[in-house]
C-alpha cells in the first residue's frame, strides 16, 4: 500500500486538503486563545489625576434657557456618556451662557455684533460647561472610561430632566 494514492489521499483514507484545512483551523484557534494581542489594557495606563473639560453646547432647544442654565449651575454634578459608554458623574464647575448675536453692517462700512432679534431664539441655549472629573493619564492624554478625552470628542450630558449632546472644546490636566 502506497503512502499517497492516485486521488491524493494519505493511506487511502485522509485527503491532504482536509488535513491542511484542519491544521489551519487549529493554528487560528491556538493563536486566538494562547498568543497575546497588541491591544492595551487598563493596567498599562498611568496614574489618575483631575481633569477639567470644557464642552460647547450650541442650539439646545429649551423652553426657558436662563432657568435651564441656572438649574445646571445649581446641580453641581451631572452624568456624562462618552462614545455610548457611560462614564458616571462628574462635577459641574461652571456654566457660561453665550449670547446670540448677528453681524450687522453699519452705515460707515463697519460691522457690529448685535443681539439677534429673531423670536425663535428665545427657546435656544448656547453655553460652555466646565466639567471636572478623574481621568487616567497616558502618553496619548487623559482617558475616562477607556475613552480618550480630546478636543472634538462628542459627549452626552445627562441629568434628571435633560439629555443633550456636546463637544469637547478644551482639556486641562490639573496637578
């Protein structure tokens, strides 16, 4: 009896293609479970420090913008969600309402920013929130809930009676 027959079977029973496929599957399973990957873990992060994050909110529809800004100021804490991952509560350090203005040309050719007279803007809030919380510091910057916090990162701000989107516009690592 020959080792390989005319149909490419080993000892007339096992196909070489089947053996090769089984070896590839075994190598893949072995590499998934036993070889370390290159993904970082939380254990590789640096120490924890306080981070202040400024977030910009534009065009938030609310029935009474001044009362809403006051409510946020008095709350002191809020929850944030970073890239659909709940982070938990952070402190609200400051809430600054931004004025709604429109560029108005003047008779002498200059341009002045004047209050926007449109009545629909009475129900719109623009503000800058300063949030403070603990973050782990890495070489790439602060990390909250395994998400890097950088300018441009979208956040969701959530409280008892509100949930809205904001964008990070400033990050400060406090010593």
